[in-house]
């Protein structure tokens, strides 16, 4: 490769995170950072990398969009029969990584994923654009398919079936709610001396806070 990758480096100077900035509840700081990412108009501020682990112990990651944050849980939607969906059914331990490069920030979450109640998935499904609802009915997410035409034919056929009707959520599509037990906030600082704070959930329901070395 001709480009000098090793020479690409950037100083992080946008801010700092002090112990005195930390609330007792890390979800409050997460909400603040998410809102700041939205206000800063970063690309896909809700994008989050979800890490799952197979039965054999093989980790895998992919991006999804965070669609809600309630009762201290992170909610995203997907196909339960997808690779990630099947892995979560076998092993609910999950990681979530948010990276907001323009703000020189990242947040890592570790927790347990559970399906949200069907009524909650129904409620969110109804808010999705019509064509996305049709798409989630016909896409066998993560399965091999012959070609794009196969997908388009299925889409057109399914769209015709639902003209003038409320598109129903397919059973295999819905939300996962991640209950966190470890949340780490990272703010880039000059000279690679970044600020890192780790929140760990204690058995009494409170969060322990520690500064980590960068
Ligand atoms: C910006 C972005 C947002 C995405 N949002 C979602 C999402 O909310 N849900 C989803 O199932 N896949 C989403 N995807 C696609 C996933 O990254 C992935 O390709 C798909 O879920 C299949 O993953 P799996 O085979 O590991 O289960 C998104 C991809 C990108 C790049």
C-alpha cells in the first residue's frame, strides 16, 4: 500500500472529562453525550456497533441504530433469525460501542440482551416507513440469496399484498433491550493521555466509578 497509514495521526483537543462531571447514573451522562452528538449533527449519531459471541466463542460485530433508551436499557431492532439474533438467543451477553469521531468520544457498554415485549416491537414497527416495513417482511436477513432480483421480486409481491392495509410486523423481527452492567466513557485528549471513566454496576444497584489509564 502506497499511503503511509502509520503517518496518519490526529491530536484530540475537543474537550476533557473530569471526575466532577460524572453523575451517579451513567445513563444520564450517556443521554447527554448522545444529545450532544445529535446537536453536533454528526453522521448517524445513533449508530452503534453490536458485538455478539457464538456458541463456539467466536465474536462478531455489526452496526445497528439505537432506537430507544428507557428504564436504563438500550433498545435496537433487528431480525431475530439473523446471525446476531441467533447468537443472542444462544448467548445474551452483548457489547455496544458508540463512536462519535467528530466529538472525539466513544462509549462502550456491556450487558445482557433480551427481546422486548411484542407490543413494544409492534409500536415501533408502525412508525417505520412503509417500504422498510415491507422490506423487513421479505428479507431473510443474513441468509445467502441468489441475486438482488430475487429480493426485488419478493418486495414487489409483498408490497402488492399490503396495499390499503396496515403492514403487520413479522414475528421474526423485533427489538432487543440491553441491560448494562459496565459502561465506559472515553474522551480523547492531547498526547494520547485520554480521559476514561468506567462505571460498574454493584449488587446493591449503585454504580462504582473509576478512572482508567488511557
Ligand atoms: C449505519 C447502519 C445502520 C444499520 N442499522 C441496522 C439496524 O438497526 N438493524 C439491523 O438489523 N441491521 C442494521 N444494519 C445492518 C447490520 O450492520 C447488519 O448488516 C445486519 O443486521 C446483519 O447482521 P448479522 O448478519 O450479523 O446479523 C445497519 C448497518 C449500518 C451500516
